[in-house]
């Protein structure tokens, strides 16, 4: 019984703020013999800590028939293992004053645990149990299948972006598995087999496929000792197979249209861009801000503020181990056609390619990036997620601390160059989501 | 080495948290400046809080538009110039509107605070409400409303609040196409003059703050002299609220899902049952391991998520259960929700479950105070709602003091099934 597991002591704690900023030297790393890598950053600002487990498995590791499995394991990992039965992961964690969540992308699945500092060992026990001995119970699978189908329906019903982005991805990628929606195709969700699940887990949940980040009111030695005790005995299952498919260059504009009960058209433009970690990453990310960050940005100013061609606009640059997409999304204003909005967006992009940006405007988005960086690094969760993201996508967490400098080094010529290189008609996929009545 | 994974290590439950105090300074012109000075990063958040939300408006929508128009133009700068000025230094401007209050919020690097402050002062004191800005804002608001109106969840929450408070009440009013298109600019200007431009307000500065930052605030926001009169809560007739508890069903044949809302009016943080009701709510639907989640998501797989919440506003509050389910599961879900409430009312919660909830709430509270901004958010509640300084210091103590018997009694007292209003958008 749970109450027997918990020895409750009461104590008082005070909040104290850490005044010094962290540096790369403050992050301690070690790798267990089974290949599981740890990054630890002590932060004693509040009496809590977190553990972020980055697994290098996402939609890019899937094939037709098993789409959505990466995301499904984000659910199944909470449905019982050898020691802690169904739902006990959540229950034990909640009983110890902690909580958790997880997210799945095209590239990674990340499990996030937040807990009061004295529960660190409990967290190690919970995590090691499910990594080593996850139970894939068929009754649980069926129940969770229903939850995921509901999640998919809710997302598509309430987000027009979801509807159009699924279609655009599937059109922009003809060969690479980035074509798959992270949540999976409905028919696949309904038909995954027990064997599919067991194979997938054995293939991708091997300790050498994980990077674990711990940040908070714990010590490096505590983490090292518990990692050796609980994680090191988990056997390595061999490295997962590499994704071999390379998307060939797109050599011509692709267009796709779909319909929904909406009031004004939504449009989505997608351009192929290189993998995260590429030398153009920082210039592209600043270009990202130049387009739609703030009311003075190119697209917001021209489409939303100066005119009402669009009611909303944003952009999104997908992270990726492989080359992914740079998205530009707009919701047309009242009486504005999709074609008109598309022309207006393309005119802004063409102007950027032709005229570039001046130092002053570039400095503006560099300031924004610096502000975003500091805000993220304010919290222990922001630190853990950023350290893990840089370690996994850039191959070195130290690059996180270099980020302000690397953004600062981008020049107006860099912006003009990457805009001209990637924002071409041949490299573009255009999606229209139109009101039903316009058909 | 073999590991006995059945024995969990001992850990200690958080019993008390001390919220860092806020320091209050009075500026030259009498405005209060509240300071939360902590954090390791060189960023600050400046918040100017006005008693200027929907509660104070005489025409529906006037407070929203009055606030949002601040950045559409001033005596010295156009809308584009204002945006450019904030963006240039990487500052983020938020014009935050609620039923109770309106706030001008800026996040910026500490070193740019002196650049940002004169702009903030200008927005507050010199907004000109230009015609083009007014037309653009109205068009954008209308478009965004139409996009949101397509979503069952948005419609359901709006209709639910209207059902509880009445469409004339500030807490029950929702945006409608008619209200957006017929609002006269003069009404927004009147609201601006009465409740923002000529009204005293509070300033909350959080982050890494030194003498320079305080001086910068005093030499800008602290200079303008205000008229003697101040904005007061006007007692308005908000119209009658229907006593009907008849379920509301908004049928949308094309929807695959239904959005369900179930709940009732409740109370503010001042109510003696407040903390214990938080525990009661948490057990029912307040966290991932709640009874509603276990039953409706985990056991039956009917939904991706279901939750309940105690929402506290300045003058009142409300309790709401919300979820999205496939249409064919709507009635089954409603039945299960009611069944769970009945169980809560009739069977004392077990020791283990109650202890889990208390531990979870304590841990979550401790983790929610990570940054100076988090602390400022808590302090803001104390200041604006006139709560005792030790209110949050006692939070965990009060949570731990809640008994199983009290949970049952509160569920009977505050969650009587015939007192709950039901709204479904989608279908049954």
C-alpha cells in the first residue's frame, strides 16, 4: 500500500533566490556504462528539482502502419511496469508532491518530472522501473487507444492549424517520415498490434538512446549515486536503426487544398530548411523573428497592422535531426481571399530577399532573442529543457551558453543570403484551408 | 546488485512555504510601487494595474477596447512607431484585460527599463484613439472572435459563464459580433479617461531590481499628478440571472466532439471554505490523478482530458468542470461526472488518497515560486484582493488541515447536483 511506502516528515522551508547566473562549468556530466548520459545542474533557488528524459524517438522513426506509436508510448509509459502497476507512476509521484508530463515531436519524446527535492530517489525508482520493465497490457492499450483517438479529434476540431499543417507536411515530404503527423493517422491508431508496440519499445527505449537532465535543489553526487544504483543495471538493447531516408530536394511548388466549416481562409506556406545544428540555424531563427515577432515585424505590420489582410499570422521553424520545414501561417481577414493573402505574404518575402534588413532592425530581433533566452533560463524547467534540447539537437549542451553570442554574430548579409537560398518558389508548398461554402 | 524496488525511500512533505515579502514604495505622485526583487537573469517585468476591467464599464466591450487602443497611437507616436520602439529593445508589451482589471505589462532586459518607461507613461496618459487604429482593432477583434467561435470549447465556456452570471453581468458577458461592431469609440474613450488616464493605479516591478530601476520608475511614472477623484467600483444593475437549471444544448451537427461544462457560482478567496474547497476540487478533478480523470479518461477512455477548477474573481467565483468528448459519449460522460460528485458527497475520501492530494498540492505550490515573476503574481493577488500578508504562507498548512469529513461536507454544501448548470456544445 502506498501509505506504507511513504515516511512523512514535516519541515519548514524558505524560498531563497539564487543570484548568480549559471555557466557551462556548472553543468556536470557523466555517462553510465549502459550508455545513458546525464547532465546535472544544481540550482538551489527553490526546494524542488526536475528530471527531463530526452529519448531520441519521434515520428521520424515511424513507417506507414505504425504512425503515432512514438506519441502512444508517451501515454503507455504511465500505464504500469513491473513494480509500479497501472497508473502507479502518477500516483506515487503525486503522493510525493511531484507531477509529470511528456511531449512528443517529430524527433524526440521527452518525459518531464517535477518533484520536491527529497523525492529524487523515488523518481529514479519510478523511471528505472518503466524503462526496464514497461508492461504493455492489452486492456490498457485499448483504453489508451480511445484516449489518443479523442486527443486527435479534439486537436483537429479545435485547431485549424492542425488540419492544414498535417496536409502540408504530407505534401512537402514525399519520402522522409517527417510526412507523418506526430499523433498518427486515425486508421493506424485503430490498428496497431501488440507486436508493433513491443517491437517499438524494445527498439527505442534502450538506455543508450536517452539523455537525462536533472536541474534543481539536489547535488551532482546524489544524482550520480542514484543513477548508478537504479539506471546502470538496465541492460543496453543496442542502438536503434538510423533513419536512412533522405528527402530529395523539392524541385517545384506544390499546392494542396482542403475545406472546413470556417469563416475565412487559412493559408500555410512551408519551405524546406536544413537540420537544427546547421550553420544557417541562427540566421534562419532570426529571420523567423523578423517575419512575425512583434507588431513591427514584416508580416504582422504589413498584413495585420497596416492593412487587415490577415487577422493573425505566425511562423514556426521545426527542429529536426534532419532537414525540416519553415512554416508561415496566416488567417485571412474578412472578405480577403486566400490568393490575395498569399500574394501579400510572398511580396513581403520577396522584398526581404531583395532589400535585406539593416543593422538596426537586425539588432531589434537580436534583443528579442536575448530576452527570450533570459526568460527561459529563469526557471529550473527552462534550464532543463534547454540543456537537453541543445545536447540532443546540437550535440553539446555548451552551445546553449554560446547562443547569445552566435545570434549576435549574424549579419544582415546572412539574413539576405538565407532568405534567398531557402524562400524560393520551387522549395515551397502552399496549403489552403477554405470555408466549406467556397467549394 | 539486486534492487528492492518495492521499498520507496523516505521523503519529507512540505509543511510550510514562506512567500518572499513585497517591498512597497510610494512615488512622488502618490502611486504605490510594489517591488519583488529576486532572480538571476537581467530581466524585469513592469506591470501597471488599473481598476478598469469589465466590472467598471458602462457599455459592454468598452473596457477591452479602451485598453487595447492604448498602443494604437498617442499624441507623439503612431501605432507603428510604438510597436517599433518596444520591439527595438526586445521588450514585450502585453495589454492584459480581465473582467476585473486592465493592465499594461512590459517584459524587458533590465538595462532597457529607462527606455521603456517613457513609452509606458505615454500610452497611459496620451492615447489618442485614432480612427484607423479603431477600425483596425475592431476588424481584428471581429475576425479573431469568428475564428474562436468555430471552436466548441470557446463557445461552451462563454455560454456557461453567461448561464451562471447572466449576459448583463461583467463576469457573464461574452464578446459577440453585435457588441464588437456596434460599440462606439466614444464609449471606449470615456472608459479610458475615467479609469485609465485619470485614475490612480498600482505598479508592480519584479525581477532583478536595483536603485537605478527604482529611480527610473519614480522619474517617469511618479511625476504625473492625478485629480483628487479616483475610480470607484460603481454599483451597476447587471440584470436578472435565470434561476433555471435546465441544461443548455447548442447543437452543431458537423461537430465530431462535444464540449461539456458543468458547474455553479462559488466564492472568493475570502470565503472561510476556500482552502478546503481547493482540496475537495483537487480530489474530484483538479489534478492528473483526480477521480474524474481516473474514471473518464483512464478507465473508460472517453476523453483526452477532464478537469474541474475553482475560479476566483475579485467579487465572486465559480466552479467549473470541463471536457471534450465524442458526441456519442456526451450523456455517458455527464452521468459519470454526476456519479463521481455523488460519491464525493456520500463516501469519505480514503486517507491514502487525501494524503496524496495534499502532498501533490504542497509540492506544486512550492514549485510554482521559481521566478520573481511567479512571486509577484502571488503578491499581486494579496494586494489586489486585500488578503492578509500570510495568506499564502498558510496555504499548505490549511491544505494539510483539511479532513475527509470536511471534504464530504463541502461537496454536499457546494456541489449539490441540482445546483449545477450544464452546457453542452456539439450534441448528445
